[in-house]
C-alpha cells in the first residue's frame, strides 16, 4: 500500500510512505488515559531512501528504534542524523520531520499519558533527539514486546503495557552515554548525598555537612545540587523529612514526638507548622483522613507538642 501526499487539516503537512510496513492501533480505556502511560500505535516499517513523514502536529510522543539504515530527524528547534542502533524520541505535539537517508527498518511506537511529557522533556535534556544506549537490549526488548502483543493478538493488559513504556523511558534516563566525565562525577556525588540524607534524617544535615559528603565547597554544591534535583539542599531535606513523616503517620503507631525525632525536626511545633504549611492540614488530621488507626489517643497542646 502506498500513501502519497495525504493532506491533513491541522494534524500533518504531508506523509510520503511506501515499501513494507505493519502497524496496529490501540484505543486506550479511560482508566488507562487517567492512570498509565499507554501505546496508541505500534509497528515495524521499512523505509526506502527518501521516504519521509512531516507533520505540524500529531497528538502523541514517538519512539523509534533504527534496526538498520539512517534517518534525518528534524524539529522546529533541532536537526540530527540518526543511525543504526539509535533510538529517536519525538514530541509529536509540535512540528516534526523524519526522512530515510537510505533503506531503513524501524520499530516504532506512538504513546501518551499524564507523565509522558515530563519523561520526554527530561530525556531530551539529557540525551537529545536521537541517541544510542550503551546496553539497548532491555529497552529494545520492551518496545518489541509491546509490538508483539498487538501483532500476536494477545490479551491487552493496560497496566503491563504502561509498565513496559515506563521501563523503556527509564532505561533512556539512567543511561549516561555521552555525559562528560566531570558531569557524571557530579551526578554520582549528588546521588551519594541523596542516599546520605535518607539515612541521616534524624540529624541536623547542614549544607556544610552535605557539601563535605560530595567533596565540594558549599556554593558549588548548592548550584550542582539544584541543577541535578530541582531542589536546593535545604528544600530537599525538608521534603525528605515530610515524606518520611507522612509515611509514618499512615503506616505506624508512632506518636508525633517519635515522628518528630525520627525525621529530624527540632520540636513538634516546628514539625506541625512545616507539615501544615506543605500539606494544608495538621499531622493528626492527615493521619485521620488517611484512615490510619491508633490504639491510643495522642493529645496535642495548642503549641503543637505531643503528650
């Protein structure tokens, strides 16, 4: 089947396809649209030299794996050549173009979901439009598995499909190919600090202490930590303390005083004030709303301390 110069009202400028291709379309359930990442189309295409797709908009994100050959890939902001063994990740909500520079076989999938853009933006920031993974087998196997489920007419289990897509995207995120050695060291240093924080929440955790764990000066550490995590060190520590406190409120019988000590808050009043500012309710109201049950009653004074 050939498709030549098909016009779309606003979804695409034109497509020029030919050769051999095999594809499947999936309409996700409302539950999947609200909850998971989900595939929309998947297929295996063979592009002859010069075949192309050019669209102004096609509401989805696209992963392509070049089994062989090469392609020119273009967006409104970038242009790159992708080669055999490369993955391509495109935001199809905006202008995109790809053309085979030689005979090329591509395994591909259009997908979407509530978290899809966040994944796509972060991968583009770290990897660009087209990239090779040092060990592509796992991501490629998950992409191929999605295609095979539709090709073989297997039962569609949307949570599993969503997991496969997350697996692929996470493999692209953890891959550090092309990262400069100095930046890779910074990433490792910050991961070490994040681990240190989780293991020492009951301690003061000053910026100076955390900077020393990363073997950095304080000002440089603050800059690098913010770039790597999106938080300042202080904000990250507070968030880690509150996340742990929320878990303890719902999943343990600990008193406010015990939670305060375990999470590193100086006093229960400081803890209660920080919790209410972030969550909009007091710790005990949060526990009550979350359905947690306690064997004893904890009295809280007006100042927020537990007795």
